[in-house]
C-alpha cells in the first residue's frame, strides 16, 4: 500500500511541477519580456541615426546589403534588371538613385520582394523594390 501511495504522490508532484513550469513560461511570454526579432524588410529611423551614413545607399549597403542584389533576369530574353527605388510613392529608378537621398530625411525604408513589388507597382519590378519614406508611419 505504501508503494502505491508513494507513486501517486510522486505523480502528483510531477504534474504540479509541470503545471507551474507551463504557467511561468506563458506568463513571461504574455508580459512581453521576449524581445521580438528585428524585421529584415525594414530599416527604421533609429537604425539610420545609429550609423554614420551620408545617404540611403550607404545605409542599405551596410545594414541590409541583400536588398541591393538583383535576382536573375527579368525575362526569358535575358534582359538585365535591378531593384527599383520609390521615394514617397514617386519612382526614382534603380539602386543608384539611393545615393541622392540624404539619411537625415528618411523616416523608414522597406524592401518589397519581387512578387509583392510586382503586385504593387507593376511587372517591371521583378527584382523587388525599396520604398523610402520621409513621413512617419
């Protein structure tokens, strides 16, 4: 009889420990103690102010160099293409136009992958787009 009650007490203690551990873990997640991962598609004003960048091109090449890479050809004819740049809904052209945008004026920059950029601005954005905003979100 003693063995049976000892096993049930051990099982009860194990269950209680499991419940407490689960409650502590869910409570920590709900309280916001977990730091969210940084977004790879966004550069904030805080990130820009943290570096010594003269223009948007320097900032992107330092913080998110992957944004500047072309991803293959646009068509089966092999025409080269590049990532397109938009400043407050005005198309500026290719990535070299980032050199003309001073960092001090930027509120945020966002990268749109080829599918999202093509859906938003048209099929000539097959390499993606960088949207630069001078207005706060």
